[in-house]
C-alpha cells in the first residue's frame, strides 16, 4: 500500500467509527426486545416471562420454566413428572394451575412417581396431599367408596385405595391395609371437601392444583414498569432487562450505576463520540504507517524468504512415516492438526479438522475474561475449566491444561482424537481446541450449566434436594449408557467418577474428561499400562496386574452407583479406617445386611417401600460391579439393562417378592455372588 492512501484510510476509520456510535441501538438487542415482548401461545394460553418455548428462546425466560406444546396442550417438566398447564398464568400473583399429565384421566399410571418440583422456583399453594396405594390387601369390611382396581405396569388387576392427610374428610386407613406401592399427589384444597368417591378423585386430579413460582418476580416487575422486557442472560446466568436501546441489569435507562452489560450510552454519548474520533485519528495514522513499515520489511527479506520457502516446502512434503522416532509428539499431532491450519488459526482465521474448530489462544483468552478466577467452573487433575462466551455467542467450557509438556500434549491429543469420533447424547461435545503451537493447550467443550453429580451429592449443591430417587436412577442409566457406547466403540474411559458426570438443567447426563481414555484394540483381552485414575474408583485388579480392560470402567461405575445411593464421597479420611474407601464400606454393609445404614436418609429408604426395593436392587448391581476379579463383573451393557429393568419393572409384583426375600430373610447376595477376595489372578 502506498503511503498516499493512509489519510484516506484514516478518514474511513473516522467515518465508520462515528457512524457506529451514532446508531441509537443495537440490532441484536432490538431483536431481543421485540422477541421477548411476544408471548408464546399454546392452546388458549399465552405465556410470557418467566416461561419460554416455541417462538420465545430461553433468553426470554428463566431456567426450569420451559413450556412444550403438544396437541395444543402446554406442558412443563419436573423430571420424572410432566405437568399440564390448565389455566392462564396469573402474572400478578405469580401462580399457575397445573395437573399431573399421567393422572389427568386415569389413576393407574404406567409408572408410579411421587409429585416432584424444583423447590427453589416452585412451591405448592392451598393443596391437600392424597396417598394413592396400589396392590393392597384390603379386608372385607373396608369402606367401598375409596377403593379402586387397576393393572399397574401390566400386572394383573390389583385393588387399591386412596386416603388424605386431612383426616376430617376421609379416614386414614393406612394402618389397616397392606399395600406394595404408594404415591403422594396434591389436589386443590377446596376439592378435597367433596372427595368421597373414585370418580370425585379423578375429577379433582384433572382440575389440578395451584403453584406459586419465583423467578426474580419483583425485579421483573420493575423492568416491565420501565418499558423493558424480562429475560435471562445465559452468560452471566442472571436476570436481564431488554430495553429498546440495549440490555440492562435491572431497569431501562438506569443511570445510577454502571451495569454489568455496559455504561448507559445516552449519558456518555458526547464523551464517547469525542474520545472515539480522537482515537480513530490516531489509530488510522498508526495503522497506515504500520502497513507501510511491514511492506518495506517484506521487501528487504524477500530474498531470504524465498530461499527458506524452498527448504520448508521440502520438509513439509516428507511422508509422516519417514520422520525420525525422536519426533514422535510432533508426528502424532500433525496427523490431527496440520501445521498450516494452526498457523492460520493464530491470526484468527477459523479452520477445522475432524469437524472441530481450531481456536487461537487470544480468542479463548478473551472468551474467558483472561481466564479470570471468577470464571472457574472446576479444578481437575489435569487442568482448570473456565466458563467462556465465544464471539459468535456460544457459551462454552474451556479446559486449560496445567502444563505444556510431552505428557500433557499426549493427553491433549488423545482427548481430541477420541471425542471427534464420538457422537452420543450423554457424552460432552467437543467444539474445538488450540493448536499445539499455541501458548497453552486448551480444549473447548459445550457448556453444561448444572454442575457435576458430585456437586449435587456431596458438594456445594448437596442441600438443593433436587436429586430425588427417580432422578438418581436416571443419572445412573444415562451414565451407564454412555459408557456402554464407549465400550462398543472400543474405548475405555479410565476415569469414571461423579466429578466427570455433568448435568444439564433437566438433570440429563453428559460424561466428560477423556484425557486418560484408551482406544482398545479389537484382538486383545486387555492393555498393559501403569494404573492411572482417581483414588477410590480405580479397579483393584488393575492396580495389582497392570491390566486395563472394559471391566475397569465397570468397577468405577459400581462406585458411582454406591455414591448415588449413599451421597457419600468415594474416599473420606474422616470416616472409620475400615470405611475410608466407599467401595469397601458398601461391600461390608451389604454383606452384613445393614444396607439401610448406607442409604442417604433423604431418599426415605425406611418409609418408602418403592424406593427401598429399587435401591436394594441397584445396590445388588453395584455389588456385582465391585467384585475384585474382573471376570465376575457384568459387562457395561448388562449393567445398563439391569438398571433399565429396575426402572421399568420396579413395581412388578414378582420383583417385589424377590427383594423382600433378599432384605427380610437375610440372604442378600449370599448364594449367588461371592465377596471380593484379597488377591486375584492376573492371568
């Protein structure tokens, strides 16, 4: 570029900057303002904040308030129960009327679940709890109006009855009748006064009950009064007030403080314009002279560059097989990330391999606010994970490996190579990574917002009370399904633990952290390798024999199952020395017929017969996974099939009888599973 063009370039920059500043509002924010101002209609009900779905994206609502519309019937989910919204939402009183979808027209659902809700955002209002009991032994003189008959889970027709916690209306007969299963469901308090028959019960269930919700209610009211639209910022995970000019924290045109999302442009406009013009002039002149200097420098180095180009071209054209063995790290990585791709990415030009993007270090540094401590999501054995927002708006988790040495490069390559070939709904998705020439090794994953299973069991979210038994069982099934998929793909995870099981807002599983994973050859029974993993989860036979197999993951998964049952950590030095290792503690409790001492008290193991039976069966499955000898453990697919059987057939009368024998007769696992031995064969 000739120097005479520099003033022109400067002028263009000044005009462009001035024009951008004069734009009264961002088109992106304007779109949010318009979008979140439109309701989502399903049937004859209009949904506004905090609800979202359909034409209202999740940025217009609040986590946990997603509405799905099927057959013009709006539904909201609180796993494992689905609710119908049967009346318009009262946005003034912050209430809605819902009915359990599985009990709207039938009191004999396929699966028996207690009513579950996220207590942090919903709570009941003016309700009476009704207990529905199934498969009961009812005496001949039992009052008829409160009995019903149904086939539950495809079993033969069995008698049942219902009773209420309001003994002034219907007498409580639970002490007179023996039933195998029962669930608790709420009904409207007014309808409870006339609950004198099964027909009246069905009608009361169909009429639903009232819920109150909390989703920054008062803040939203203030935002709306300032002509804003209530929403949710996915990046900061906090309330957002979308206004006609831009996004604010609380209310539109708030000049009292500097918002997280920027300083008010209207107040600062004169100063900003002047500063921007002066900056543009300086920047334009500087950029022009920089281009001129670079052009002259390129001319001076032209001859030398031409000579080196020929030499480099010859080196690049060498086949990978001809490289020296001493260059193994570069050779392996070159199969995944071509040198020209990583070079381009360092200048911000996107490139990809195996379907994932190569990011520059600067790009990810900006996305994570320079790896700010406030952005840390977790700290593992191989690196720290940060919350980030990419320029295209994607919310991501950026894993920053601790050291850029040979071992870390190997793990980095291993994780990229494995994840780019895997596609499963319960495995975390890899968006991309940096080049090996980058200042640091960084991996970019999809962001999973609800923490880890460990967080919810015994970490910072342990008091949330959101991990009910059905949720825990579903976590076990989805985790097992992901591991079974890995094994079918000849991959051993090798670091299965609750810290590596992520949860989304609906408590669905995403298994993560494949740095230690190994591709498993088809024609061998095991791989000999030094034991690696997390204490408390590592297969003892792997420790003794240095033989890694798929059954090593099965053992680790057995520990996860015990964690889900007990909410205890895999290793805790504060426990008795015989119980420091959770797997040993579990085996001892099971063999001594004291499983009740192991189960998390919040699961109501002692009072809820359904939970007791299913938790006992899961403990049996975990016991099999924790066998010392790998050949005595089931395959991962067998474990998943067993868990699904427990979930689907947990109320089957035949299984109930088996569990009662195992628990009550003191024969738990005694005759069909042998305990782990102190030593095993490594053959």
